[in-house]
C-alpha cells in the first residue's frame, strides 16, 4: 500500500478544509495511513499528523517493537509507564487550532486533550478520512476480490453440507472454521438464522436445532489481508417453508436490479431506491427494515452507505454491499448480499457464488 500517497492526499484535504492537524488512535484510520494496528488498550496510541511538518506516532514503549517504521512517513515516539502521553500529544499540538480527531478515540483521551488545549477546536476526522477511504485503488480492490472469493468458497462448502439436526451455533462455528481454512485471518461474524429466527437480520446463533422445512439465512465475513468479506446466501432444508418462494423471487430480482443500477454518476440513494422500489411494488415494503448496503474495506461497515437520503455520487473504486432483505416476523427471513465495486463503466461483483435458493439436507 502506498502510505506516502495516502498521507499526501490527507494533507491536501486538510489544507482545503482548514484543518491544522489530525490525530488518530484506535480504529481503521490509523492503519490506513501508517500500516500499524493499535491494540485497543488503556495505554494511548495516537498518530499526530500536522498539515505540514513531521508526523509522529506516539506509542507505549512496550508496544513500540510492533511498529514497522516507514522512512519519511512518521517518527515514532515511545512513552514510558511514568509519562503522560496526552501531555506529549498536547505539546505537539500547541500551535494547532482546528484539530480533527478520530471517531473511535476513547472519550477519556479527548476530554484530557480538550482540558490541556483549551484554545483548540476539535472536529470529527471521519469527513476527511471517509472521503479518502471511500475510493479504493487497484490493490485494495484486489484484496477485497480475494476476500470475496474466499467467502464464496465457504458458500460452496455450505451447499454440500447437512444442516438438519445441527444447531445454529454448531453451523456458525463450522462457517467460522471454513473462513479461516479458506484464507481469512479473522472472523467477525457468522450469522445463522433458521426458521423464524431468520426474521431477525442480526440474529445471534442459538441452540435451536435446524429442521426439515426450515429456511436458513447464512451471513458471514472476516478479514483477509486487512480487507473484509461479507456475504449472505439462502438455504432451505429439503423444501422451502410455505409462502417462501414468492417473496424470495421478488428479493432475487430486487437484488439483481440494484446491482445492475450501479454505475459512476448514480447516487447511493438511487441504488437503495431500486432495491426498495421492487420490494415495495410487490407488497413486501414494510418487511424490508434496513438500508440496502454499506461500504466495505478496512472496516466491514464504512462509507458510502447505500440508503435513502445519501446523495453521495458513486465513483470508480467505491466498494459496498448490495443486500436487500425481507423479514416476516415469526415465519422466516431472507437476504441476498454481494460486495460490488464501481468500475469506470459500471459494476463488478466481488462475490460470484450462485444467488439462487440452495436446497440442503
């Protein structure tokens, strides 16, 4: 990854928006600019990036050996157990007025910085960082493509496995093991929602035993090379439950239409409208209870969000999910999810596994 180019771009945007310095702690913004993933500890790690001059990574001394230094990108300032890291940072920011701070910074550190820098004005860093992170370069898209392909291989394994007689929790653990086996370094979630549990989009896998005639939502993802997968596919055990096939037909068409609508110049809201419009027209609008998608990259959920009211104009390099769903309480739920990338003339699906209803034993 070209961290120098990312920092240059950040500084250019900071200058245009009147930001004197940006400070980033835990979360994905820090590794995006430095390659370093901070442990979410009570010991403060923070990058101080001035609009001009030397960037400094303040890090606990015991964590300093984990930092891979990048020449001419940032200096490393380890701090010892008896030092006050907030005072070190405040000293570096003494001449800064407008300071952008990472959204996931612990409030205790922000409050201390505000106390030590009473003349400083703190603003959110996310309007800056999301502006840069939304547009992936070819290396990033390749990492997302690899993560998506690994998740697709798990879908293929699921299509060959037996669901009936197993608990949701058992199948969730199996999915997590397969994600690792297929190349993921971490697993973030492995949702298995069977029967009426599928009507809860973020259902926690339970000890419910999957039965013949159940529909099963499988939604899972993790990180591979620092970039995320996230896909959802639908399964039925032996046969679909009564009344399932018609809303699934609608869902399949809505998801395909939304993917086909992705192109440079379209807005995020317009993609949501395509998926939602098809579901509303078929009479299931009240059962589509979430946005159509979310950006994905070094976070599993990031900008741009594919939702009504978001007039962000899509550009080549933007990546996000397309995942409409229909959820009938106490009966069943359904969702189809692919990660897509905006190309120069349209869209590329980064998930290529079949989206049809899969019958399993």
